[in-house]
């Protein structure tokens, strides 16, 4: 498994993952060292996708995987496409962690134009960079050229449409990551035809460095092809696929987890959680939704830009229906409201009854266009595990 680093990172960022995987699998972890860092510190901190593909190409005659974290995810994606252009076998799995999908801009990349102090402050607050960058001049002098170069690469990256990859994509996000959440990571599903998986892991933006054990366990489980265990207390398992196949998923959790399901556009979304009371709602963007809105929600929508109004209404109604499903319908939809429909969430409702539930929204893509899912669970900050079979990916 070739590992591509995050901005400013070197091969040593994967030492913990290498240690955690040792003995669990026969996987060989190969951290790729980019120029300008660690044992290549004397080189200019610039790279090309072609150069990195050259390093991976000799190993494509046997099964291999690519893992990229943050900037490294975008690099790994482009390396996979470059190898395909060369007619070489693609990876068996592509792991993209803490990363916006390649067809979306990276908000943090705009900070590269800030003065050094402001740039460093943004990286520490938003991306988990070393706090010592503020106070240790020698470290800043060493790291700043690499960080500037890497973030310039991210900012200048231009996505060029090509056919989706034919390998499964596993997107991972940190529970404490304020830059890339599950809603953003779901966009990677558009870039594969071979199945998509979303995992929320404990930790912040750089969870693979700060606490690599959970990432190692995830990779080891993928390689062993062991079926997913029951949801942990703070976890929700989700499955999105053809309606005809959802009964098998329900049977998998029968008697071992609280389960909810919602249907739209020939699809079914199943949610399973450890604690009793889980609700789910799946709606197409074109579905009528205005009747269930409270007066305050209607006012919020009227105050919004016209092009945003249908989406805000959809967010409110999917959340209400998920909450009602979670609490067994023991609430009046009109009595439940959300103070800010534009808040990315997770949400808590205002009103009697369902206040103890938290709602997470998931933007999805179906054969007939955009859709939105809402999942209501009776605990804070749930970790998500979403699986989309190959025939529904994208």
C-alpha cells in the first residue's frame, strides 16, 4: 500500500500506521517521500503526478492499494488516473482521508496567500498543524517552504473530468475535523463505479498521524473481508442500495441493533444503531416538502436567496421525518423546528419530545438526480459507516 502525505508531511507521518499494521496483515506499507522533506530536504519542494506514478508503476503487476491523506488523497486519485492512462492495472482500493473530492475546491488552500503568521495560525487551528510552528523559528524556517509549495499545488490544482475509477473508494473523515466532514467526503462517490464506503474515525484532521490504530484496524478489516460487526455505542451503520436488496441488510441486524429504513427513487437507505431509536429519511430534491415547515422555518426560507429555498426546505423536512421516525411519531412536525436551516450540522431540534436526538444530513446522488438523507440518533456526534454497492455508486 503506497501512502501519500498531507501538505507539509513526509514519509514519517505514516510510521504509526506502519507499526499498527505490522502483525495484523501481510500488507507492505510504502510511504512515498516527496521532495523537500526529511531525507529529501535538500531538494526543491515540488513534485509532479507523473513522477509519483513512476514510483508506483513497477508494483502494479500485483495487488496494491493507494492511501492519501488530505493533499495526499488528491495526489493518490491523480496517480490512479495516470496509471490508467498508461494502461497499467489500477489499485485494488483507494483510501482518501480528510479530503475534499477532487472536483471541489479546498477552502483552506486560499490561506497560502496570507502572511506567515496568519498562514501558520490557520493551519494550526483548522488542520492540526504543529503548534510549535508559532514559537520555534527553526521549525518554521524548515517547514514554511514545503507548506507554501504544497498549498500552492492544492490551490492551483484543476480537476479534469474523466471516467470514474473502477476501484472501490474508501473515504475517511475525523470526528473532530471541522474542515472535511461526512457531507463533503460523500462527494468522492461520484468518482468510482466499483463501490463506495464512508467511515468516520475518532480524531481530527490528521487522525492517521495522531492516532493511527483505528485507521489500521479499518484497513486490516477491509483486507480480511470480514463482515461488519454490530454498531458500536457511538456508531451508525448506513447502507444505500436498490430497494430489492435491502431485506438482506435488515436481516443482518435483526435483533442486534435498532434499525430504520427510508425509500425513494427505487433506492433504500438503511440505518442501524446500537441504542434504541434511530430514524432515517431519504428524499429526492424534486419531492414536495413545504407542508411540514414551521412558521419560523418558512420565514428562514423566505429570507434566503431564491435558488437556496428548495434545498433549505428539503433539509428541514428530511430532519423532521427522521426525528419522527426515531421517536416513534410521538411529536407534531409543526411543533419541531430548527433554528438555522443553513447550519451544516449536526442539528438539534427545538420543541417538545425529540430534543435528545441529533440529526446528520447526507447529500446523495441517484440515477434521477440529487437527493438528501437525514439520520436521527439519540446520542451526540455519531460516527458513520456508509456502504454503497457498486451498482449504485455515483
